C-alpha cells in the first residue's frame, strides 16, 4: 500500500497530538500538515493536496462543514472524515451533502478510526451506512432529506435513470425487499434485480445504499416514511 498523506484539522492541540501519536505507529500514513481553523485547512489542502483530511465539525470561524464543502469543490478526490460531538440527523444530512466520506463521534476509538480511514482511502463512503443501518437515525435523516431544498449547483433536474428505475429505487430507499418491490410494481423478482443492476451501473456505485444516498442527494427520489 502506498503512503497516505493526512491533514489534521482541530482547534485543540491536545486532540491533534493524540491523533498524531496513533498515526506515527502506522507506516503507511504520513501527516503532511496541521491546522487549528478552517481557513488554515483550506490553504493547506490547496498547497499540499493530501489524500485524507481529518477535521472537527465545530471549528472557530469557518466550521467543518463549510471547510469540507470548499475542499471537495476544488479537490474532489480528497477523502474527508468529519468528527462531531453527537450523531444527529441534521449533521449527517449536511455532511453527506458537503461530500464528507465519514462522520464519526469525536470520542471514537482508534481501531474504528483506523478502519474508517482505510475504507475512505479505498474510495468508500462509510457515512452512507448511517442512513440505512442505524434505525434511530435513518428515519430522521431520510425525513430531513425530504425537506431539503436542492442546491442550484446540483443536477436535480436531470436523472440518468428511467421512470421505472426511479420507482424501484424509491422503494429500495423505503426499505422494501426485492420481493416486495416486485409485488407492488407487479413485475418479476428477476426484473427487479435487473433494474437494480442497471441503477448501480448508471450511477457508478457499488451497492443499494450508495445508490439511495446518491439519488436522495440530487432530489431524484423522495422517501415515504411509515405513517406518512
């Protein structure tokens, strides 16, 4: 594995020191810079172009979400891991829309952080799993997506998916199984599988969860939650 360059962004030097201590034990990771505020972080990314940025949400001045958005705008290949004090729907939704690859509590244990860093370095987006894998958060996150105004810069109007594929993906987002989707749309299970395969191929994603988040972010689908 090639060396992964990392930028640490946190207002407190003690927190950065703790991360630095752990990262020094890993031969394939190299800290290329540290910043205590958002403006410094943006400048260091522009200058050093790191592979990963580990950043705190509650930064003084420009917060972590705004910094993440600025970084992804100019350096889309940079993987961002955002640390927050709590796991709430608003933060998760905003982080996804800012292009953050992973959202972790700031008291995360080192093995989990290391696993997340390796996943993000491979191009994965662990934050997507929060939407559908945590029952207490999923409903809040999906509900919040329905209320969001789509950014003018997003391609919300154009979708590469057919009407039927959007119907299938909408039901996937609502938690339906292939069998349930087939029954509701009055098509065969194999046809459902074919549609899902086509969706993954068109969106260039690896699984159903990534496809749902991709479509939600662009306003192509709206999840109907239980009780609506």
